[in-house]
């Protein structure tokens, strides 16, 4: 890397960034394209890139998403400018001849979908983290959540595909009044060691 990010950038990405429960503002389509164009560069195993995204903005799309939301997530999600459905393509290996052309990586994942579940979940989770960091880098706030009926979301947005929903992320301008007091984190010595 050419240089260390300054403290303001590190604050924006990590130290002062928060998970918001209420959002305002607008998020234009160009910003969503920029967000994807950043997150796609984050590394995944063998460049799998299994995440598949639906940016829910329109009233019609929100009406399809609403019935799948848990009660505690409904109001904030319906009010958010954008909700990203992050799913994972269980047939991600079909794209590997293009995404990982220097080896026959597709063959590594041939067979039943159950054999692809763990790599698709692991690498989609990486991409979800990249999405949140990309959003913060672009000046957006994020509110990730898992309180929803996956089967309903899959039926409404991924029917007839090998994509399964896993995470929702609300995006917009976070309302500071909607955050809880900062929760503690484990210290280095509690969570890590150097050998």
C-alpha cells in the first residue's frame, strides 16, 4: 500500500462509524453504482464473488420487501432511502472461468449445491463487510440486519435463481438520535495474540 490512511479516514470507516436505526436523505443510482464499483475489488477466495445485490428503492420494491421483515426492522427499513438485499449465488462457480481464468476453479466446486454452501456464505460475508466500508467511504451510513424471513425475500426477489438472501443493509444519512450508546469491544489481549 502506498501510505497509511489519515485519522479522519480511519474514523469515518471504523472508529466513529455507527450502526444506525433511522435514516434520511436520498441515495442516487450513481452512488449505488460507485458503491458496487468499490466493493467488487475486495478479495474473496479464488475471486468467487458470490454476493448478488438488490438495491431496494422504489415503493413497489419496498412493498415486496415489507412482508418479509421482522416487526422490529419494518419501520426503519421502509423509511430508509435504500435497503440492500445481499444474497449469495450458490452456483457462483459458473462464473469462475471468467473470474478466475488461470485455473480450472469451476471444477473445485462441481457437485451438489450443499458443497458450495460454506464457500458462498463465507465469501458473501466478506463482500457484505466491503459493502459497509464502501458505503462509509462514500459518505453514507449503514444499518446491517438479519431480522427477516429469508424464504419470503427469496420468493420476492430471487425466484427461479440459485441466489439465497442472507443480510439486509439500510443505507442513507444516519440519524444520530437512533444509535444506542457505544457497546464495548474486546481488547487485543482478549481477542488476539501474536505468535
